[in-house]
C-alpha cells in the first residue's frame, strides 16, 4: 500500500474584488495569513494575485488553471462571483471558493458550486483566517496532482496515476494509467512540480517510487515491467528514498 502524508500543496490564490479598497484590505489580510502559514509549512510556495473583475481573472485562468484558492466578490460588475464560480466548476476546477458579499440573500447559490464559506463585508481578519485554515485543511486532503497542457487541452493528473516521466529533446512524456501524455516542458520543471514520491533516477527519467518493483545497479524495474535507467552513483540514494517513502507515517493522509 502506498502511504502518503498530508502535505500542503503550493498555494495559488486569486482575489476577485472590484472595490479597490476592499481588494487591498483582503489582499493584506491574506498575505499575513500566508506568511504565517509559510513559517509552519516549510518548503511551501505560494502567490496571491488580485483582479478587479471576473473577466480579468479569466484571462489568466485560460493560461494558468492551477489556482486552488479563490476569494470571489459576488456582486462584481460584468461576470459576478457566482457566475464565475459556475464557469470554473463546469471546467472541473477543484479550487476552494470563498465568497465575499455585503448581503446574505445569496447564501443558497453557494451550494451548487460547493463554496466553502461566505464572508460578510467588512471582512474581519480573525474570521477570514479561520476560513482560510479550513480551506487549507481541505486542500491537504486532496490527493497530490499536477496540471499539464497537451494537444490543446489542460489535464489534471493525480500523482497516484503517474508511473514515470521520460524526457526526449524538448519534451517530456507522462506515462500514466490512462495512457502517455507528451508535454513541452523541461524535466527539471516537472521534478519541481511533483512531490518527493518521485525520484530522478536519470537525467531523462523521473520514476514514481510507488510503482517501482525492483532496484538494481544501473536500472529500475517498474510495476509494468518496463526497465528504466539508473544513473551511476544513484543506487544508494534511490534505495534510501524508497525505504523512506514506505516508512512514512500515515498522519491522517489519503491512501491508494
């Protein structure tokens, strides 16, 4: 059984608020919470972006679908926060959504988009921190995944589905339970985006430790029988990583 600890994913936070003063205030509060979180979650990376409209957010979202925490003003001009949330859910976004509003009559609309909470303006920092902590807990419970862009579409691959990644020239291929997906990306970038459940066995290979069957000097055999190269001098290192991977405590995490 593959056992994986709960780990906070890197946070990519969007604040959509058309009132400049509200947007600045919320961004400052989120920034203080994020700084405190970074002190506890070593190695966690995060970024916070502020948008004056839903349309402005969508311009970035079309290119970067890895936002995982959204604070949406319900009553924006143009695309409302609720309409924006519906659109994202239709596109299978699993981001945590927090609605910001001055009124309570919108409460019922959050159920259909699985909104985590409504925050009533003016936003109180203590309450915002409580809700952000709940969002963080839910994000920790999500199986780790990576977004890739291939053949004109963006896909989410869960790490438990990835057997290994191979590099060839300017491309990498994700070999998964659903098939092979070719992406124009550097192997070093892929390595940074995946968890430590993956090991760089060779400059051209990144293997899922959960899918390794046998380790020998010079090669790694995967569960599907494929033999992948193991760079000289990496035998002891991959063995240590393999043992540590299976010795992790459950810590309330998810299992596959």
